[in-house]
């Protein structure tokens, strides 16, 4: 849901969500918003996958390699 709202706001304004947050709230809020969107994206990735132990360990391995 969060991802859809940010995309809709960006399409409506013609500017990226991060640019809008930076303009109205400052750079420190940009980092918070980016972290929150990353967590929401990872959460949706994990919750939409089948609940087998292999898939969970695969997701965690991908996240560990990314970090």
C-alpha cells in the first residue's frame, strides 16, 4: 500500500517522492522515508512468498548478500 501511494503521488506531481519529501521536510526525513520504504518492500517480498523453509532461507541469503 505504501508503494502504491508513493507512485500515485509521483505520477500526480510529476516529481519523485524523495524530491518532494526533501523539499518540504529536509534531508534527514529523506533517509527515514527511504529506510521505511525499503523495510516495507522487504516485508512484502517475504510475506508474499510461499511459507516453505527453503524460500525463507533463500530470501534471507539474498538480503544478507545485499547488505
